[in-house]
């Protein structure tokens, strides 16, 4: 039957090409739209995964509810306590309760690649008359370089120099400009109400992300001293060998202590929500193209069935079964779908290669690669092929079944009239 | 074995119109039977019932001993493919295939196109179309097309050949040629031929005539 189906398709070349084009464009559209969207997505996820920690262990912030304090004040004395006014506010323990036990746990876990304790302090930097409030992050500099890629963005000096201790700073490029400071110069660091302490700038980094470039890093001990919170940390940042395990580990770990444990994908949940919306748009728009292409196939096949009624009669009389007839027309649609999809896949791939050469300095992601990022994820191609073949099959099954229902005798009678 | 019909009637449409009633006869292997009668007498309808393409509303049809009404469609299809050939008034060639491919098409069902291709060539050669095998139907005359259709009906060396006014759309010369082929087929290959015809001359060439009027057999000589 494939033999005859091919002959039919070749005989009406122009129609075949036009219907094929529908599937072809649908496939190309899906591959290029998906390529662009997923390319961007893979870049962002790559940045998230490689630039920052996979799991964050933080002190838990608890909010007071109306009856949170009943137990503490009155025990079991009363059934119900009426507060006026009801207690509200935050139960603050900004510090990780028992960091040592976390260190032991993390050091023993084979899934953990590196971890660093962090103390984040809001401080005021001043250099002569220039002052700037900013976030100072105290960390284990050698570990920090493994947990995040901050070390890769150092443009002057060396991040490892922080480790030597003795009030040293790595400052972001934006902060450096605000303070007008140079490498190896001293700046003063103070809390809002504290004595300033001199710090020496030993590294300057530039990530291209404004928030990050307005921060500064110091050795953990130095920052604890400035913040007057010796031995305390408010976060432990963890890098895993396999970032996909982050969510599972975060859930397991948060059951172990009183700290909030969040994975990178939980923290960036809003970004993933945007991805979901993107996916919906992607499948809907391409779905529309495929529906139109499917209608093309449906129309052409319905017409072909009408035109080839006599062929159906003669085929049935020479012993071809109803199933063979269904196949004869279904195969035509399938061939259109398959060849449209194949051409579309090839062209879509080529288009992707071309799009990649287009210069594109992506707005806030100034540190990007400087050209468009096109994903060549195999899933895109599999989904595209599936969509194309599915729409072609659905479009051809109805006319094919109607051809199978034709009885030879009715056609012959109609033909003789 | 042959074809045996007993008490066959046919109603068609809604409200039902009776087209055939009380048809009973037997066709033995190797016979050449002509179905005759006026236009509208039910000849075509009977032919398609005899050949299992259509079903009787009542009565029994036995082909080669099996009951058509109680045989699966797949089995009937296979039987038609292997043992029956059809020739229609309008040749019904597949326009996209060459004469040769048309003739060989029944063999494709069972993947026998290799083994039958020599025979297909021989048939076309015998019908005077040896040099026109690679032509498409539209490049052939009506008579030539009908000869291709007969070759197609014979390519599986069928036991039965059903022909519905095979000469109906042809001029007298082409008609004679086609009749010669059909007669040779019966005498030389031993094919059982059942042919509907208007033409009394052609009907006389058959060894037996079944004459229909208003859906009934009036004479079965
Ligand atoms: N679908 C139908 N509905 C109602 N009546 C029909 C239908 N098809 C055929 N008939 C009637 O059945 C009768 C027999 O038709 P059939 O085609 O068997 O005649 P025929 O003898 O072959 O005639 P012809 O020589 O013109 O081909 C005719 O009277 C015709 O009008
Ligand atoms: Mg007729």
C-alpha cells in the first residue's frame, strides 16, 4: 500500500508540497522557538547552578502569631487566652544555632562538594569622604571559591588573599567605584553605631550582576569581629557534586535542625514559574501551527478519498481488505508528517546554527556569551517530531477510516450511472 | 465445486425495494455463463452477489463450498485476491500506475509481484500490448485500457472471472477483441466465466444464458 500511497503523493506534487510545508513550518517554528527559550533557560540555570551555592542553610525566621506565646506565659492554665493587643512581630534568631554540628554533618556527606559558613553583615564603608552602605559577607575564602564562582570574576588582585586574615576585603566593581578605592588601599568598615575598623582591599571582582557587584567579601573571623558576633554565622552555603539532588537533600536536612534549608531551585521558584508560562506559550503557539497544518492534511486527504473512490472499489474487488484501504490513505498522511518533520528538524537545526552567530548582548546578563544561545536539547527535537507526526496522524486517521467504510458495491453502482 | 445459489433475494434502500427474488441455480467449474436481461432487471446486482462483493438479503450463496454469509470479510478478501478476477464496464485502472503496474497490482497484496511479473508481461503481450506496458492509462485507448483491465483480472490465474458488461463502453472492433480474450480464457485456461451483457451476439458465445426480468430468472438455458 505504501507503494501506491507514494504514487498518489507524487502524482499531485504541488498539493503534497503545500501540505508538507505546513508541517515543515510547524516543526521549524517549534525547534527555533524552543531553542531560543531553552537556550536562554539553560544559560540562566547554568548561571544559577554554577555561580552560587546549591543548598543554603539559614537561621529560621519565625513570625509571632496571636497564640504563639500562650504556652510560654500560661502553660495549660487556660483553655483560651484573650490578648489585648495580641502579640505580633518576629522571633529573631538570625544566627545558625549549632553550626559545628552542621559542619560535621556536611563534612561527612559524600554528596557535598564544598561548604562555607557565612556571616552577612550590613555595614558602612567609607574612604575619606565617600561612604557607602553595603553588604559585607564573611566567609571561608578558600571554600567560598569552590562553593561559588566568585573567584573567576576577580579582575584585580586575588580572592585567596583574603584567607591570610587581618582585615582584608574583596570588593565588587560597583562598590569600588562608589568608594573610589584602588587595590591595596584601606577603607573603613563600621556598623551603624560602632567603631570603624580599617580593611585593606586585596581583590576586586566584577560579575556583571549589579547586586553582586555592590557587595564585599571578607574572612569570616574578621567580619565576626566587626559585627561583634564572634563565632556566629547566619548561613552555611553548600555546593553539591550533583545539583539535581539539591531539592531532596534540602528537604531531608530541614527535618534535622531548626534552620531553614533551601535548595537553589526553591529560592529561585519565581524563575521556574516564568519557565512554566514560557512552556505554555511555546506549546500553544506551535500547537496552533500544527492544528492548521493538520487541517491541511485533513482537507487534502478527504478530497483524495473522494477522488479515488473508484480506486477503492477496484482495490476491494481485487481482494484488498478494508484495513488495506485505511492504510492506503493513512500512510499518505503519515508520509507527509514524517517528511515534513524530517525536513523541519534538519532545517530547524541549521537555523539554530545560524541564529547562534547573531550578536546579542543580553541586557542584564551583560556577562553573557555575546551571541544568541540556542539549545540543542534532544528533547526539543523529539517533541517536535512527536507533535508533527501526531498532528499528521490525527488528521489522516479520519479520512482514512471513512475510506475504509466505503463499500465497493456502492461505488461501482454510483460509477455506472 | 462451483457457485451454488438457493433462494436468493435482494432488497435495497429505505423503504426497501425488491431487486431480486427467488434466484436459484448452480454454476459448475469451467462454465461460461452469460447473465442477460433488460436494463434494470438486476443483472449487476446478481453478479456482485455471486462474487461476494455484495450480500444477499435472503437465501444462500456457496462459493467453492463455503457459505458467503458466514465467512469473515478477511477470508473473502483473500479468496477474491487468489481466485477471482473482475472486469467492469468502466475499466477502473489506477491512473497513477503504468499498464504493467496495474496488471501486477493484485499480486502485491501477498507480495507475489516478483513471481507473477513474467506472467503479467506474457498476458499483456498476448493482448497486443507488449510495447505499451510502461504507458499510463491515459496514454491508452479505451479498448486498450479494457484489455489491461482483463489482464489484471487474470494475473492471479483466477478460478472465476466476473465481467459486468466488459464491452459496454467499447466500439464493435474492440468489443470483439475483448470477447475473444474472455472466450479464450474460458476454453484455454479453464476459467469459470460469468458475464453480464446486453449484446445478444456476445451472449450467444456463452455456453449458457441466464435471462433475468424484474429480478427473477425467466429462462436458464
Ligand atoms: N441504491 C439503490 N437503491 C434503490 N434501487 C436501486 C439501487 N441500486 C440499484 N437499484 C435498482 O435495482 C435494480 C437492478 O439494478 P442493476 O444495476 O442490478 O440492474 P442491471 O440489470 O445491471 O441494469 P443495467 O443493464 O442498466 O446495468 C434497478 O431497477 C435499479 O434501479
Ligand atoms: Mg448493470
